[in-house]
C-alpha cells in the first residue's frame, strides 16, 4: 500500500505548497484526488514519484511509504524500480518514434533487460487493454489524435510493470466518448492487475464514477475524504464540483464561483 503521512512540500526552500497531506492508495483500488487548479494535486503526485527534485521541490516534513519503505528520500529512477510510475499531464511522447517504439521505451525506463518472448507478452498485454494501439503500432506517435496519445502514454507506463500508477489529468482536452473509454480501461487495468491507481482529475463526475475512494484538496490540504459513492452524493461536492443545487438543478458559473467563498467543509 502507498501512504502519505502528514507531508509538507516546499519549493525553492521558501514556498509551502502541501500542508500536512495524508492519504492512502491500497492495492487494486482507484483513489481520486480532486480539487481546483493550484490546490496541490500534481505536487502530491510528484512528491510520490520523486519528480519534485527536478523543480527544486522537497518533502520537508512527514513521510511517503510504499510497503513500509520510505520513498521521499529516493531518486525517481529507484522509485520506478519499486513499481511506481507517473503518467504526466500533457501526453508526453517521443513524437518522432512509432507507437511500438514508445512502448518499448517503457521497458527500458524500468531497467528491464528482458528481450524476446517476455517483451512480446508485455506488448500483447498493452494491446489487450488498448486494441487500437496494435492497429497503430507502426504509426509515428506525433501524428496520433489526443485520445490515441493518452492510450499510448498509459500503455507505456504499463510496460514498466507498475504496482502503483499515478495519473495526472487523463481526460484533459479529450472528447466525452474518448474520456469514457479511457476511464473504462483504467478501471479494467486496476482490477485486472491488482494495481493501485492514484488519479488526479478535474472531471469530478467521471473520477467519482470509477474511483473507490476520493480525497478533496484545497490550498495544499486534504479537506474532505470518503468513499467515492458517498462523496458523489455530498451536497458540497455536487454544488462546487458538479455544479448542481440540492434540487439537482445546474448552477451558473457565477453562482458556483460565489460558492467557492463559502465551502462548508472549511467552516
């Protein structure tokens, strides 16, 4: 199990971004991390994956543990070796390489020296979850659509044999039908591989639809958490994140913005 224990994160030695964040991501479960832009969600993911160090960030208090081993003192390459991989926002690919070449890089990133049949099985596993990628395996990845690229970066992460996958805004910029398909596969991967998935997502409706548990962040703190089905019925969540009143009517942006100043969980 992945655990964050009351962590604080500081950038450049002076900017406090996370303020005592604690959360858990059990094996085989999807955990959603919700919140407005700037709440600290992506910083939490980078604290886990070790990518904070590239941005002059540091965990200054608390601990991050995976199977009782401290992660916050390890470099990113060692964290990947332990089975934790982050899929960054923005679908970052080697755009001049083909789909299959991008997937094979996932094995190299994990330090996987295996060749032949084992690598082929890994590729077939990715193609099982994303059949479209098999049809596109010889296509230059820079010419893929946004949805195809999102499938590819998740598939490349699968090639590292992760036990925990950190997904940052997988729905960003995608059409609703593609979003639904990608989240269906995310749920299938978590169940089929007994993989913990920590999901940062602005689309609260679809995130709560696939997650087992969810945390809400505001200003660097966890302000609300609970089973996803329970939070989906919470009036604060419905009003602020889903834009619905207690009667189920959709509120205007102006009314939701006003609500942002009076969140009851901070009262």
